[in-house]
């Protein structure tokens, strides 16, 4: 395994305190004094300090990685604590990079934490990634995964990749000199909404711990130049079966980023690439003509309404049909009284809504993603007046009824 760290003559020295701290590493011949010095000299960037980034960053800090960069723009929410073990109840509401720094410095005061409190974009990714020895991608959306992949390939930086969903996960190392990249495995992103996020589909709390530690292991092996890398292999983890399978991956010579004749030579618009349509604003003339419409952007032809507007209509007893497209177990957690047809069953059960075809239908889910997909299903089935509740039942609990539980 190749390593991209300093030659032995330029490696930093270890203090007596560090020698004592890392003694269990130092007595491993495969690590030893030089290996620990390489860890101290290394610069690793963790993209995300959530489910994957939490155990990943903690174990890299414990191992003695000298500089750990953190990219995250979110704040800590109580719902994160079921799996994001780098944060705590005391740091709810804090920026995640600040919360993570507290835990990391408490674990290992000898390391340096570089905080990038920003969303990773095509405009800043190359500048942020530049100078790091390896990147660990702990993101949860396809736009950022392709962005991280392409930036790593362009900069020649390996990418320790991990992803999770419900009870399963994947891990690999992409963008090495001779190995495949993420695009070799997934040339095209899935259609928007096809793969639910963890917020929509759920995740077993321990699963990101498993995958994050695998990522950390690959990072440490790369720095030390030992073992067999996951480059060229995809590790599949099934936590329910406790099974681990490995698939061989090949570098695609026609890959548009890492192939023989690359066509992607600069970072692109990854929202557009992944089919994510930004809400369309309404022009001045329409604002003057229809203030209600102006306050409601349109996405893929579906008007988006806010929870305040929904409450106004309910209070005014206006004639419309409110439809919940979450799963039955979610409705048991919290509901606002709407009939339930899960989005996965909607296409075959659309006949149940024939009586509502001439009424306005407002569709809601947890946060607005699945209900947008359901609204499109209804529109394609001939329902002409369908709206999506932006923010879903979480926004209702935030802005209308704070007594409701949030999940």
C-alpha cells in the first residue's frame, strides 16, 4: 500500500508524553516509532461530523493523527445523539465542528483540529481539500459524494468512502493512483428521491460506528503504508446478518473523471448532475397578481406550501384533502390526523383517492421529500390540483404545535 507522507528525516519527533500515550502502537513492529511519527505528521480531512464522521474522527484522534480537518455546517440536534457519538447533550444547538472539537481535544490534546464551518461546494472544495493527505467521506447525499470524489481525483488525494442506510453499509477507498473512483462504481446518480436519507428511512445507531471505524482503519493503513487497502474492493456490511462481503472493483478506462481520456476536468454543478432542482422563484408581476402563489415556490410543477398556510386553511375549514404518505410506524409516533397511504403503496392504491380527484390535495410526510415524490405520482395519475407541504410534520411541530414530538 502506498503512503503519501513525509520521508523519515523530516518526520516530527514524539514527546515522552506521546510515547507513553501511543505505547501500544509503538510495540507493534508494523507501526513502531516511525509509523507513529507518520501519524503525527499526517493531515486528514473528515467531510461530515455526523454518524460516520463521529467514530471516524474519534479513532483518528485517538490514534495520533496530527492534523484533523472537519467539514460541516450543521448544528447538533438531539436526534443526532442516537448515533453521532462525538456530540453530547451539553452541545445540542452548537455548531457540529465546535462540538466535535471539544470531544476531540478532550480525547487527545496533542492534535490540531482545523474547522471548516461551511457547506462543501464546487466553489470551495479544491481549496479546502488541498494540502490534506487523505480525505474520509462521511456525507449522506449523492451531490456531495460526487463532489468529494471528483475533487479527490483532480487533486490526487485518496478518498476513504463509507455510506449507510437502515441496517446496511458500504466502504471502499477511491481515487488512488491505480484504483477506481466512486464514478467507476456509480457512473450516474439515482433519480432524486429514489434512495431515502437516514432522516427519512432511519438507521440503526451502531451501524455508522461500524462503517466509520472501517473508514478510520483504511485511513490509518494508508498513512502507515501497511496492509491491503480496500482500493479496488467494495466492502458490503449487513448488520442484521452480521455479514461482510467484498466485491472486486475495476477502474473504468472510460470514466469521465479518472479514465484514460477524462471529460470532467473541473468541478461541476452537482445539484444539476444529481437532478436536484432548486425552487423556482416567482417574478414581480406574479407577486402583484397573486401573493399566495408568490409565497409558494414550485418544484417539478408541484406547488410547495408552508405549515402556516396549511393551518390557515384548516382553521378556515377550507375544502381540501390532506394526505399523509409516511409509514404506519411513523404515524404511531406523531400525526396530525390525515389519512395514511405510504408513498411506496401510492401508485397501486391511487384508486382509493378517486373521490378526491376534483379537490385540492395537500400531501405531507416527515420533512417534505417523500411527499414531493407522492405529489408527482398523483399528478402523473391525473390529479390536477396537488400541493406538497414543505418541511412536513417536522415543520408543523416546529412552527405550529411545539407540543408534538419530533423524530
